[in-house]
């Protein structure tokens, strides 16, 4: 048996239990709590721009995907605030050079930076995800019943990889 098993068909009927399991059981940083508070008080959209190891192996999503995804959100959500998560904020700022869009680049210090990022991502009302299981799970575990999730339809990330209600944008 091989594969990522990343299809909700394997666990959708347990979504409530899974969402309860994915609640923080550690002391979040003050900055994390503040970002979650901000995200809760606006039309927040998490944007995950994964670079790092993906850049080295050549599978980063092109900037056209992010531009199209942001325009899609701006057509659906009033006054969205885009919370940007990246392992290369400088590259994300270049990629997301979009006029009339309000970006907050999530940067802070924490002893549990990855976990804090995950819970902030999950707390945003909507998501624009990368070709990454990290942002996939944050979007899937999001509790907003009216969320929009924009996802890249990219090589292996096709078929039942994404829930049917997620909005797919072709990437190559």
C-alpha cells in the first residue's frame, strides 16, 4: 500500500470527531492568539505560499494561480483580508504583488511556530491553499460552514484529492 490517502472519502463521516481532536493542547504564543483574534474579526483568507523544499525540487505553484485565486475570493467575499503564510515571506510578497488586495504577512516568534501557523491557517474563514498537505488539512479542518477553499489542480492533486465543494484552479 502506498500513497498519501488524502481524500476525505476515508474519514468524512468522522469530521466532527477529527475537528475536536485538532484543537490546541499546548500554550499558544501570544502572537498566535492575536492573529487568531484578528482572523476571527474580519473576512480572513489564509494564503499558503510554500517555497523552501518545493523550490529546490521544482514543484512551487506559479504566481498565476495565486492571482486567479485572489481574484476569485475578491469576487465572492466582501472586504477580504489575506493572511499570508510562507516559509519565504520575501518571495510571497513578490508573488502577491496585487493592487487593491489587503495582505497581512504572518510573521512572529514562537516555540511552536509550525503548530501555531497551522491553527492560525485553520482559524481563517477561507483558504487559498498550496499543493501541500499542511494547508489542505488546515482548510479541511476549518469550522466555517460557509468557507471558500481555493485549491490547485496540479499533476497528482486531482480526482478525489479535494472535496467536491472546493474551487479548483488548474495549474501546470
